[in-house]
């Protein structure tokens, strides 16, 4: 497999997440991160104000345009993804919408994989067309994608692993296709995190995250991020400033704090998830488990090639007719004692949720089928609890 050549990293991911962008070795330096808890910044004189307005001086003016605490989070994310630059935003949806709107204008077209987070799908189904942007959907295997390209196509958007059925997109093939047709390639890397998957190494132009999830990791902050070349991130930053999706310094601090344990959290969660998935795959009441770490998963071989682990997200379906499976899934979710019945993912707590009532609500039966979501699909996010306790909870809830 031909990976994109990237500059050799100074440190490993764990060290980057802890130390990148921080000056700990000057005298009396604080070990903790300071929060620039301010809306605006003082100019020393009008000459500096003039030079900044002319683009001849880089200086902070207002936190919507930038802030030292935000900049520190951005340096860590860019380094983790192997990107030139990154920008943090007020939410993952702000990162995705700002990235797309920085690239697309009325009359342009976007190709997106069909199986994506429900919020992203609704953005493409409802909002972008109102702005004159056409979205064409392709399956995660990219079959027939060449037929979707027109002279107006400007970008390719993928999500892998997908939410919630954990299908994978071949990163190398997708990036090569985008380059062949002169498209900007974007990927939602939330489910994998930069610990398990680095799309820029495969040739992707921009990586997007709901940083509320694994990057922050503690279910206590709403945040987003985009990483890529300096030129692309400059475009995204201008859009974020214009639309107002900027991150608050307090959220940036929580994001920085969370990233310091990113590697150990993701690696522990991955190991526990594999145990849980194996247990569920053998349970007599479970019809199917969606987890790329299982050999039964249709993308298992691809996951082994392009990921550094299988992650801690999975979904499963209970046996029975659609109506019976939904009833059983609801009973299961109402009975869990260690797992929490809550939306979101990637935190220290293990969660279960029914996508038809959360991420994929408001979709037609045809749209749900195209997304791979059944009425009784249960999405699972594995946290940091002992896997034995999680398995026991599954056992009693399914009994």
C-alpha cells in the first residue's frame, strides 16, 4: 500500500498529545495549561493595529478570530493527524459545515458516502440544497462513483468507520479517486481518532472530528476540529470566523486536558470492545454484531490494513421481526445497569443508544435502510470500565 509521504514525527502520539505546543522547560513554567479567558486583546499602539489590518502582523484581536488556548489545542490536533495546521470549532457539526461551505458555492456538487452520521446526512439532505449545492450519495464501497462526477463536482466526503454500522471506506482508493478528478477529499475521522487511523497518510486533504468524542473523552465539552494543509485550513478559518462557530477558551482547555490521555484511553477501550463484541457475537438472542474486529465483519480485512486497531464503537441487532427486534432492543436498553442510555460516544462511560431515536431520527424507512440502520439496531460505545463488568451487564440485560 502506497501511503503519502509525511514528515517524520518528532514524537509518538502519546507524547504529542501531552507536550506538543507547550513550553515546560523554561524557568518557573506551569505544568498545567493556562486559559486565556478573554473575549478581546489589547494592541500596544495603533501602528500594530494598522499592521494587523494590512495582514503584515499576526496578533490576537478577538477570540472569535483566535486565542492562545485554542491555538494550543490546534497544534496538538495538527501534529496527531500529521497535518500542517488545524482549527478547533464550537462543535463537530460546526467543523463539518464550515469545512464544506469553505469549499462549495451555489451550483457546485459534492459526492458523499451514504452511511454517515445522521446530523451530517441532514446537513447534506436539507441545508446544502437550499444553498444551491447538489449532493450525490455513493455506497461505502464506492461502487459506481465515477458515474457521479460532473464538471461541477468539487469535493468528496467520507466517514469511516461509519456511524452506526461500522462499515469502512477504502481510504487509499477514495483519496486516489479524488486526486484523479481534482476533488478535495474530506473525512470524518471521529470514530477512529488519530490514534487508530491517520487519513492524511493515505492522501486525504482534510480530516474532521467531533472533538466532543474521543479527543476530549470525558463527556463534558462540545467541540469540533478540522486538520489539513495550511491553505485549506485558512479557508475553513475564514468561514468559521464569518459564521461564528468558534470555540470557547474553556472548551479548548477541556479538550487539551482530554487529549493528554487520548492514547491510553483509546487503546484500553479498543481491547475491551473486542471482548464485548466477541461475547455479543455468540449470544443466542443477537442476530448480528457490527464490529470490524470480528472476522465476520465484511470490512475486517480492510480494517486490518488501514487501521491501527478496531476502535471501541459497535452496533448489534436482536433477533425477530423488525417490530419484535425494536421491542427487544428497548427492553435491553431499559435494563442496563453499568451502561448508560445516552447519546454521544468516546467518553470514559460505556453507552448504549437506539439510532432511530437519536442520530438517525427524522429519516424515512428507505433512508434508514440505505444507512444500514434497522429498527432494533443498538449502538454501543465502550468506555473504561472493566470489560468483565460490561459483559455481565449485557448478560443480565439480555436475559
